[in-house]
C-alpha cells in the first residue's frame, strides 16, 4: 500500500499532528517516512527583505539577507531533528530533507518519491480562521497527484473509517484503498452513499456491492444511504458513528479542473474535524 510517506513539517501544531499520523501509519504499514521542511523562497527575495530592512532602520540588505538565511537554516535543522527523534523513538525509518523554493513545486518534486502525502489541515493563525485550510495546504492538495491525508491539530488513533462512495471510478478507487487501509489498521468501516430519491434503487445496489467487498476482507461494516447533499451526509454520518478517518475520492486533473476544488471535496476538507484521506489511483 503506502511504503514511503511524505510529511510536511514546519514546527506548527498542525505539522506536529501530521508527524504523529505519519508515524502511526508507518508503524502499521511497515513504511518509511520522508520529512520535508520547505523555506518559502519569498522570505529571501528582495522586495520583502527591502521592506523589512527599512522597517529596521535601513540595515544593509546583504547583511540582513545573510541573517535571515542563517535563522531559517537553524529553524529547519531544529524542526527536522525533532522529527528524527520522534521516528527513532517509535522505531520508524526516517529520512529528512530541507529545501528552499516554491512550497507547491518543491512538494511536487519530493512527492515523486512517496506513496502518500500527509499535511496539517490548517496553517498559521488557525485560531482566527477555524473553517479555512492553510493556504499552502490547499494549493498542495489541488496540485498533488498522490493520495493526500489532511489531518487536524489533535491526533487520535484510527479505529473507525468512513468511506464516501458514489459508484464513480474515482470513488471506487477510494473505496478499495480505504478498505485495504481498514484491514491494515484493524478498523471498523461505515460506507455512506448520498443520492436523490429517484436514484435510490441504483444507489442501493452500489452500496450493497461495496458492503460485499468489505465483508470479503473480513471487515466489520455498516452502510448508510441518505437523501441529502453528499458533503452534509459525509460529515453527519462521520459524527454519528464516531468515525476518526474519512476516505473519499479526490477531484480530477484535467487542464480546467486542476486548480479547482470540487465542491464536496472542498466542503469536507474545510469542515471535517477528523483526518480526510483523498485517494488517487490504486
């Protein structure tokens, strides 16, 4: 399944939670971790430093640039050393990397070496923007072509997985990935399908087939068919059954849609208070 897990770390509470989830998965799946800290290249660009130089009393730009580079390098080393220590404590193989550049482009290069990307759900100042994804996280999730696990700030072991399904190819890939993950984690499974009343018969067949796939894997499973918007159904059922992981299909990668979040995906990512795994491929 997942053999190399790329986790983004920046010293924030969200990144610490991402590290804990990555370690948990690595232990269960016998995988390795690749921890990446990216220094945003904009911090080292002329306009930002020139403004800062002026604010600090016209300190010479070259001297200020050298100081900022040194601070960022020290911070990166400290963050990655902490991750290394956590992985060693839990017996998980770990590689760390530091890079300077565009956040998204850098992650896209490193994700080529991974099977799963794990990111904290919300960025800086999350306490003032409770329903917003971190800007860097949102850009990364839109652009990534690997499965992405987006996690909240509070860690909890995964014991119950909610699988959102609608019978589409993308959703079916997510279903199989979620069922295989449930086996590895020994987790219970709830499968939810949302549909209009006039599509209930077909949806019921899709749900029954999904349940059969789960039962064939020896999983404890329950299915729910609801007549409401998919994003509302997913979040409502997740709360009702106490699911602590949501697995769903991600949006596509056509030229038009690559930078557009699908409405259901976007809503669930922003509102969920449990990790959300966006499955791609299989």
